[in-house]
């Protein structure tokens, strides 16, 4: 079996590539544009494996996509390539529209042409798996969960672009018969996470004795999913999921942002003691524009139908994550020095003209 992973140098994508090559043993072709968050250092463990191949390219390049499908003859496509940071989508929505919507359309057309060219047996086994986010559902109140049938109500440019891509994939299934599966996941965390996101940013700021900025009052709630649990779920959904279906994936780990940061502080104090406890670094800052109050996933469908459950609790996964950043400064130090130093993004104070 040969699998195309788009965006395989990103955070979740690299976890999927590592899992497929190391644990599943299938052939993987990773196509990634290597924008700011793409990092081939996240794949050094598989880079020499004969089952792994990297292609530097953009999913918006239709000619490249068609060439890849003709040459590689994929059996499964796992589409993770996306612009993914809400704050960056507030500062500059254009890239999110281009990659997440136009790129998904371009990829779908290449996939459809390839699928139509297959013989009956390979055609029946082909799968296109689109990986999306819980943010397409909008914001929950203090009670309730997102279900696969929850109406879409995206509130940020990022989530709106992902919702658009979900709808395109659904339309290509219902109109053209393309064999698709869609998954929507909650907030991921774990090793190799680009340090603009909450958990790695707090870990590295805490290590460096910098302030730990928390938006608003810190009471926004997210359901946290360890990235390696997610990678397992994605492969199960891609290969065993029912065509045309949507599966929600979450970690059963709802936490307020302030709870998350305080747990990180306590772990850092335990594992890398400092003169003063890290909780003293916490600082509440101006909230993100349009900040969704709460996300929480009902994962009963993927659990009951496909037999997947998260293996990590938030406590065990967070300890593994903090320890990984302590043990791997060579991965993140260059990013902090040259690509992203931890500056605040997404205040939307200027409008591009």
C-alpha cells in the first residue's frame, strides 16, 4: 500500500508519517511546501527509511499533484496540509483561503482524475481522508459536546477556511462519488509542536523565564488530544471508516487554559527547578478577537464503530510533552532564534489594504 500524506512536515502530519513508516510499515510519500511551520527535522528518524519519500511541493500546484499521482499510484491519501494557527488567520486570512480552500479543491481534482483512471479493484479500495478540526462547529456553552451532526458555525478565518474545505470534500463525494472519509479533531499537543501554539509556547517561555501570557481570563476550555493518539485514530479512520462518514476525534481531556498553563508550570518546576515558581510568570493579556469559549468532542462514534480510544490522559501526555522539550533543545532552539521568538499574534489592529 502506498499513502500520500500532504503536510507531512507539520506537527500532526509528521506524527502521522512517523507512525505509518515505523509502526504500520506502509510506503509513504510526504508532500509539503515547507512554509514557516514545516520542519524536516521532525522526520529525521524516518528520512533514511526505504518506505519514506519526501517531495517539496504545494498542493495548490495542480500540475505537480497530477504528476505525483501518475508516478506514484497512491492507494490512500491523507490530507493534512493546511494553514492552522487562528492568530495568524486574524493577521492575514489570505494564505488560509489559498491553502485550505483552493489547495483542497486542487488536490480533490487531482485525486478524482487518479481515482477514475484506476481499475475496478483498485478503485474500490482507494480512500481520500480529509483531516479537519473541531473549530468548524463554533463555540459551545458550558454544557454539551460537538457531535458529527453539529451544525457548522465557524468564527475565525481559520475555522471558516477549514469548514469550506470540509464542504468541498463532502460535495466531491456526493456529486462525483469520490470515496472520502472526514475527521474533525480537538486541540492536539505533543512532541515537535511549533512553538506558536499554547502548550509549547508556555513550556519554552517557562524554561526561559519569560512571561506566560494567557488570553482574557483564562477560562476558555479546550479538549486536548495527544498527537500520537491522533495519528493512530487517523489511520484507523482512513482504512476502516465508512465512506462518506465523519468521525470526531478527541482526547476526553477538557481543560481551561489557566489549568493547562498551571500544570505546565508545576511540571517545569519539578523537572527543571528555578529560583522562583513558574506560576509567578503567568500574565493575563488582552483576549483574542472572537475567542471561542469552549470546545468538547463526543468521540462515541469512532470508539464504538472503529474501536479507537485515546491511550494518554492529559496528565500523562503533558508530562511526556514537557520532558520531550527538555530533552530536545536542538529541535526548537533554532525556531526560537530565527523563525518565531514568541511574539503576540492575532490582535487584528491593522487591516491590510
